C-alpha cells in the first residue's frame, strides 16, 4: 500500500478520526535530562521547574505521560504572569494556573504556540483572559477545535474542555513586544512539527522557548511528515548562539542545547524508519526498539494515524 504524507486538514476526513479516540498510552521512563538546579516543585499531577533570573522567573510545568508530558511555561515578570500554552487537559491547565497565581500576580495573557490540542485544551481555564496566537493558529483552532474535542472525549474524559477556546488576539510574525519590562520576540516557524508554529525569544534572559520545535527525552510527533523542514529549523536553532537556555514543548525542562542534537538524531532515524515501513505498527516497533525509555510513547500511535491513514 502506498503511503501518503498529508497535512492535518486533509486527514480530518480520513479514517484517522475514528481510530484516534482510543490511542494506546505506553509508559516510559525519563532518559537523561533533569532540573535546572534552580528549584523544582512536584504538584498533585505535574512538576514545575523554575529558572530564576532575579526580577524574572520562568516556571515550567510538565504534565504526566497520560497527556504527552506537555510543558507550559509561565513567565513571571515583576507584576504579571504570561503563560505559554495551556496543556491537553483542563485539570492540568487549572493546576498550573493555581500554582502560578499563588504568587499573587494577575494573568496578563495566554499565548498558544500552534494548532495541536495538547497545547490549547487547557486554555479553557483561561477563557477570562486575553489569549494570543498567530493568525494561522487562530484560524486552525477555530476550524478544527470542535473536531479535536469530539475525538478526545472517549480517551481523555474529564481532561477534555466542554468547548473550544479560540485565541482572540493576534501576534504578527516576528513581532517584538515589551510586557511589564520584559522583551518578547515572537518567531514564526513553518513546516516542522506542525505547519505553523511559534517560538519565543527573551533576549534579556537569553532564553528560547522552543515549544514543539523541540522535545526533550520524549518521542517526537512526526504526524505532519515534515521531517526535512523540521530538521532544517533545528539546524538553524543549533547555529543560533544568542540563547543560553532552551525550553522544550514536551519532556523534562533540562534547558540544555543537547536536546537539539538529540532531536536531529531522532528525526533522521524516524524518517529512515518511516521510509522502510509499510504499516504504522512496523514504524512504531522500530521507534520503540531504538528509544525504549523515551517518554510519551502514545504520541507514536497518534502520529501513525496520520502517516498511515488507510492502514
């Protein structure tokens, strides 16, 4: 059977829709990684790692494996809280909001980096604050949000929001904004883990919030089939010497550039394995054999619904 590399929009009318309701969640252990040695806090569900820059702190919340070890980053400025992504769970989204608001500071905004629902389901708990994204992401969530909610209810139940929350404020590609004295640069990335993505650079802190351009010790979601584009973006990131700390969209917040090298090796292997595989199970076996201890193995099941939509 011939394989199709298709974008998410065209796949929504395919057979993946019915299968996606019950993904297989495979447990894995952390391989490498670790905290920033600047403070970690286990919560009831997730764990928070803190990078302390004095008047600015970045609180990075990692969810459990059930929802893909997704990271939400909270930039605590002198007077405000800026959230980057909202989790695949309203429960986990509320947990990180409660944790951050214990500082006594108000939420300035939520920023959504891209279309995938593991980064905006929990934004339902932020519907009372401004929610920002690029125009492409706003349009994609508006069009596909109800679909993602519908197909996730069976597998995720109480974690799923009752309704989509579409970003109501737009960020221009390449925009720079100063929020409570902190400079944010919003970079547009295409044809990588998703077709349209955002990374955020904090020049004063020398921090790159890479989100799903980068995973750390987790299986990468390659469902869009953008292997070459993703690798090209990571190579550009690798060459960029302006940041000292890089924060991923999934997995332990180790902050190390080593995660970029690891992701490139993973993508090379996954691309080659995909070219040699005729079914999703064959590709899954190859990936899990090579990376048996990586977190979020359930993402491999979900990606294969898109890489092998008729199998």
